[in-house]
C-alpha cells in the first residue's frame, strides 16, 4: 500500500456496495480540485490510467511504501480478537507479497512507488528499523501461540512494544 492515499468514502457504515460510477465521479472531483482552473473535459479513464489508480482509490499523494507495520498490526489485532482463521492466510499472503517486492541480498528495502509494476519497481536503499522492530514482530506474533503475548495481559505502544497491563486492584 502507498504511504498516503484517498479512497472513495462509503455512504453508510452498514452497507457499502461497489459502484464504478461513484468511484469515477469521486476521481473526477479530486482531480478537478487539484487544477487551478476547472476542467469539464477531464477524461477520468485517462486520469486513472496515467496515475495508476487502483479501483477505489481517488488519489495517491505518496506512492512510497516504507516497510511500515500498520497493515499487519491491524490484521494481527483483528485475528486475536476474532479468531478468524482466514486471517492467517491473509497474513501469509501479505508476507509473501512484501518479501517478493522488498527483499534484497542483505535485508528488505522500501519501495519508491508502489504504483510501478514489475521491472519498473524501484527500491530505496535504507531499511527503516520499524521493519524489524515492528513489522516482522507482528508477523511473528500472528503465527505464534496466542498465549505468547496475551492481549488480555499486554497492550502495545505506538512503537510496537508490549507493556504489561496493571492488574485491577
């Protein structure tokens, strides 16, 4: 996923059916708001293709991926709370995709633009410490026994460090 992006908002938190028409309307509004002069002849399909917008995305302001943990952290917490077994498969596919896209000879590298494809994909030289201190930790915990770090006994800091919750007195 890119570092910063906008997506089509749902009209309701209860029901959010996909609408190609609504998506393209939102892309047009976002693209039109970026130009100093409104462009009523903007070709939305060409704009989507030029900016390589996946379905649902209306804008990508930062195309980089810096090995951040938020996606797998969310899947980990959701899995621990819900016990949904399909999240283990989702996490494994996430790990494989990350490895495929970011693995280098000596570690993993951030991606300059996730909108690039295949041989166009360019990697950044540095490997931020959050890759090992957080992202890989959440992958490890995802596949570990839930009693290794129980969410009933621990909370995680923003930096991914587990802190024991105080006992109720």
